[in-house]
């Protein structure tokens, strides 16, 4: 589900573009930080673990995952990533996921990126539903999703493995027909 051009973000000094292999060192540098890693399902041993993911994100297949780099245009570096880790074309549904380097937390960047990608999902990809799961206790992600118009649907007990242990996750969704969703 590779997209060119990606949606634009409504925050001056930042842009979205497809992930590139050159993003891997910056991405790994912040994903391995304890304050970020605690919310990840992935077990990362090295930056090389991210290469297969970036390759998959570059696929043109209809159901392939998609991840975009959130770029700090002023510094020319990766500030975060956002995209769809799962896409179900037949159901017109995708699961959005995102991460930010801690230096960018609390600045509205995640919210702006989520709004841009969610709107693009409805208008550019013709999806009907965008869903997200957050690890139970990840209040920042929950707040971001609610600010983007996602509705809480419920707790999924032992839904996914987190570093070898079952973890509880909260499900959120946004539908094309929800108020303020783009036509």
C-alpha cells in the first residue's frame, strides 16, 4: 500500500514521506529508549531488525502495511513515524500506529500527523474504518486518539504478546461517517 505522494501535515516545519532505509538509525535510536520501548510490542536487538519492516512498508501490494516518516524539515531528521501496520482492503479497514521521538512529545505533532493520515485514509484510500490499539496504560496514545476523533470501543484482554507476555490493549476506532470525518 505504498503511497506517493503522502498526505501533508498541518504543522509548519514538518512533513510526511515514505520511510527509507536511511531512517533506520534515527528510528532505532529513539525506539530503544525506555520511555518509548515500554509501549512497543517489538523486540529490537539492533537497528538491523527494522530493515525488513521498512522494506515491507515500501510494497505496492494492496494489503501491505504502510509507514510514513514524520520529518522535522528544519533539522532534516526523523521525528517519528505513523502508518498502517495492518490493512484489510476487502473490509475497507486499516490499523493505524505511530511513534515519536521523546524530544517531540507534547508539541501537537502526533495529533497533527494522526489527523492527516486518518483523513487521507478516508479520502485517498477510500477506507471506511481506521482502528487503533494502545497498550493498556499508554495514556498519551489514548489522549492523542481521542483528540483525533477516535472512539473507545473496549478492552482486549491478553490481545497481543508484549516481549513474550500477553498484554491487554484498548481498541479505538474512527469511521468515515463519524462527525467531522472528511467526505
